[in-house]
C-alpha cells in the first residue's frame, strides 16, 4: 500500500528535490505540496493538491506523512498542526535552538515527530563511530572540526557539525556548551585541552563537507564526510517517512531510532 506524502516548501531547493523523488518512488504517493503565501504559482505542475495552509490540507489526507525542510519556527508551527491532526511529520530543518528543540520534544508527546539535522546515512553512522574512536584515543588527542557549505546557508555552524560535536563532547563526559569554540581571533594563548573547535566555511555551491580531526602526539586522524548532492538528504527523509507511517506519539524520533 502506497504511503501518502505532503511536502512543505515544494519550490525550494530541498522541497523540489524531495517532491521529485517522492513521485519516482513506487512506495510513495505525492498527495500535496505547500508553499508560503505569494509563492504558490506553479505548484499545480506537481499534479496534486496545492496550497499555502497545511492545516487546511491535512483533513483530506489522514495519516499522510509531512516532510519539512523549511525554517525553525515554520517547522515548529507545522509540527504543532500535524500533532493536532495526528499526521506524522519528518523534519530535516537545521538551526533549531536548544529552546526550539525542547519545544519540538514537547510537541512529539502529542503527535508523531521525526527530526534529524542531517538525514544522511553516512553522517548518522559517524554519530555511532566517532564516540568509540574518541574514547579509544583518549584525552591526549585534541579534537577539531571544519564544516563547509554553500553561500546561501543561513545557520552556522551547521546543525550537522553541532550534532557531531555534541556526540564527541559526550564521549568525553563534557558539555558542548562549555567546551565548544566557534571563533578564534587575536592573541588567545595556548589551546585548552578541554575544548572542541568547530570552524565554519561558506562559499559557492558546496552541498556539505564535515571533517573531524583527532590530533595527538606525532600523528593525526582525519575523518571526512562529503555530501555530493541534496538527493542524499532527500532520500534519507523518504526512508524516514516510510518508517514513520502509522507510528504514534510519545517520543521525538531520530535517525538513530530508525537504524
């Protein structure tokens, strides 16, 4: 039986990619696309229900899974609407603050919500592997990270970089809020041992590159993940949507839960 999908921001870079992949997947049916008011021209090309109000569309499609890669406050609002109607939502939006993440967890107690700042299978495998490597190397190895993205990305560091840094800090029983270093300038002195540096580069059309460095006595380990296209993240969201179909409320689901 085909799973019904509604795509938010269907004219955006990610939204249009997701909608196209949904239409090509025999296990999924694109039943609706949504754009903000004033940007809805051309949505009818998708050949499904179009609109600017998710809440008005959901009663037509009970059980349809909503996929959202928009903006933090928009995604939160859409999650609330989905919870009211009992529709699962898959969110790939990055840049959520700690308060917004807490609010999303509260919404997930009322309706099925899946959120991951990175839908890549490879990145989520790194989230499992990096803590083990961190513990094995020990605290004599300094940890640094560099992330590269296109020049239109609005948040920095990337949500993926923060998630990776968080798992690295947890592996050393550190709090990322206390040890994260996101900017260095001037005469700053020697690098503290209890620190994780995360540096941001923006330019061109880079989809996403994250490199983690473990630098110790006489050697260095570098682990790099490169996303070659947005389809990488879009395909992950479709996999999540299939997994979320028919799932109930009670927890904020993630890629780790799905794996």
